[in-house]
């Protein structure tokens, strides 16, 4: 046992002295987790979830300014005043989701009339059509609210009538009889608005759509509370990939330089030598997972609520990658061959396993394929042991697959290595 520990400490010391290799084992996973966690919104994004729009007010009237103020007060929008050219460029460059232009004549068009000019203009980023449709709904709602407010004030409502009468009188497509009917209606409406007591009029029922009741829904505590909770388990697997490739290269280096042969002629058996190498890889993998968890826990408040489940996931995941390391070390007879082939295999596992793109955005056939990747099962185990809060029973399937994968790879690696020595 002492010989195994000595060999393991020797390998760990060599890994520690290799600063470039240590970067890929620990430095890169930290950068990966922090960078993509921040890109994906950190805690809860900016806390507003507001759609950013550029607003151009070319009308500069009382109504356009009121419309602008209402949009700016909306919690669903983040409004930035810009000129027409600035707003269009911001949308083109993706800095704003859309541009809303209030052209000259906008205030006059905000009523019952059918003016062909003065309506809203919207420029939308084609890649953000869902937000564009959402924005159009907000604009229609705001327009309806302003029309309702104007109609509920008799004096302001009467201001529309001369323009409406003129539009009807100048419309050649309206038959004479129908024109007379509309003009009589406007005259009656003008007399009604002039005679009605404003207090009584405003106390009556207002124009409105169906009542909408907002219900507050509390975030599910079982889901990820931040993007960091999603990215740190993935970063742990990147760290394990670095450990696996590093130890696979060190094993073939010892074979090519005769170190393994000298160890074989020592009192140590081949099983003890491989056990020492495996123990060093296991300890390095475990240390990487623990350090990343500690960093995520204390700096980004990642949840860690079930220590026994985490210990089980850590042990099974580390053992799986010890087996993978043993198999990868047999993929060549030189350091260059093993280094290149190891990273090629690991990156392939990472691509289909969720280390590069999340599984939920993959097509169904690729999600099924990811079940053959140890990276995928390792991520499930780490997520289950942290923010998902799995029990030991719920964690058992992922751990079982990892142990099976590690055992098969380790056995194949030892068998191939034995053939190379003969």
C-alpha cells in the first residue's frame, strides 16, 4: 500500500509542476464556468427581463410625448431615445430589439380617423421576431389606453369631430346618403358631448377590453437559481477531461522513456503500478471537483444541500474517468499520438454529452446519442448532487452508468497495455 501511495504522490507532484497542463485541469474550467455563467445572465439576468427598443419621436406633440412617457414607464420595455438613423443602426447591429418611430402627424392619427399618414413605424430585428410581436402588443395596448383616455374627456373628444367631418365630406368613395348619415351622427355626438355633465360622463363605463388578472408565480426552488449553477457542473467535467488527458499522456511518457519498465523490475507488481497511477488520477479528479464546487459555492452561491449524494457522485464520476484515462493511454505509443487522440475522443464525448452545448437544445436524435457519452452522465451526477437535490436513489442510475463505463474502459486499457508489454 505504501508503494501505491508513493507512486500516486509522485504523479500528483509531476502534474502540479506542469503549469501548462494544470491550466487545462483547473484554470480553464474556472474561466469557462465564470464566463458562460455571466454571458447567460449570472444570477437572474439584469433583473428586468425588459425588451430594449430605440424610440424616435418626430412628431414632438403633446400626444407623442405622452405616448413616449407611457412606453418608458412600462416594466416590459427598456426605452432609449434615438434619431431615426441611430435607431435603425442600433437594430441592425443587434444592440436594440426594435425601433419605434412616431412620425409627424402621429398625434392627429391617434383617434377615430383613418388617416393614411402619421401611424406608428416599427423596425424589428428579424432574429428577434418573438420580441417584436410582444412589442406590437404593448404598442396596441398603449394606443388603446390613450384613445380611451381622450374619449372619456368630453372636451378632448369634441376636438376630433371637425377633422372627422372633413374626412367624411372629402371622401369620394362614401355614397351621398351614407355621408349624410355619418354627418348627422357626428352632429348628434357633438351635441351630446357638449351637453353632458363631464363628471357624470366620466363616471360611466369606460372603453376597455377583458379584465386581465396577474397571478404571481414563485420560482421553482428545484430549478437552477442562476446560470452559474448550470455551468459549474459542466466546468467540473471539463476539469476531469483535462485530468484524464494529462494522466494518459504521463502514462505513455513513462512507457516511452523506460520509467514503466524500471518500475516493473522493482519489487512493485504491475497491479500496484497501475493502482498508483489510477489513485493519482482519482485524487486529481476529486480535487478538481471539490475546488470548483468550493469556488462556485462561496463566490456564486451554488447550492450544496446533500453532502452524501455529492460524495457518491464525486467518487463514481472520478472512478469513471480513471477507467477512461487507462484506455486512452493505449491509443498510441508516443506522447503526441496519445495527446491528440485523447483530446479528440474527449471532445467528441463533450460535444454529444452537453459540455459544449446544453442537451435541451439538441435535436432528439442527438439527445439519445448523448446517453452513450460519460460526459452526459457526469453532468447529470454533478447537477443531481448540487442544485437538483437528488436523493441517493435518484442519483443511483447516473452513478451506475458511470461505474460501468469506467470498469469497461479500465479493463480494456489494462488488457491492451498487457499486450503492448509482451
